[in-house]
C-alpha cells in the first residue's frame, strides 16, 4: 500500500462519491525494466492509491517488461512479427473505464515506449464496440508525466 501525504489522506476521506463500479488501467512507459526503480511508477502509485481509496479497481502494466511489437495493427503477429504482447494488454484497456498513460520526459519528449503505446492504441481505434460505436467511446484517458526537465505541458499535449 502506498503512503499518501496527510493532505491527500484528508481529501480521500472527504469524498462523498462511490466509484466501485469503475476500473482503471495505468500503462507505465518507463524505460526501466522491472525491478529497477521507476520514478514514473512512484507517481503512478500515488494516483492509483487515490483511485483505490475511492473504490476504483486498478491494474498496472509496465510496458517495457512486455514484448510489444512495433506497428499499427491490432496484432502484429499477423504482419510478420514472431511475438506481440499487445493484444493481451489491449484486452485490459478494453475492459477499463479509465486509461492513464504514464511517461518520463526524455530529451523534452515523452518516452519512446510511450510513443509505441500511443501508436498501438491508434492501431485499435477503428474497432467498434457491441453498439457499433468506436471502441474508446465513453472512456476516460489521462496521463502522468515525470522528469527533471521543462516540457511537461508539451509531453502531456503530445500524449493526449
């Protein structure tokens, strides 16, 4: 369990809303493989804990720990790749009401891993749900950006 600051604890206690029917998936686009410490994960942990305290079911994917093929098709094994973990990750995205992309700033930009995830999300954007609406209809997206450089607004704009 992540420790929250006293102010965040207080705010979590004040909520009069109930969100137990929602679920969120956080995709951490750090460049560091597990179990290496990720500052991006540290920030995501705080956000996930706040959501959990409000009843949201939360899942996290550390993208760098998976073999995600490069490309813009839903399953790149159908386009020459030997392996592609994206279809399984996308099932988590489809099941979520909330998607949060988490990225560090590298050279003033979102990480290359985040770019790959955005490309793969785009590759699924043509899919329709059971009602014939685009797969992302009625979903919420957000991003968390970490880094010691200026450029958070640029990165957030680029991700969103």
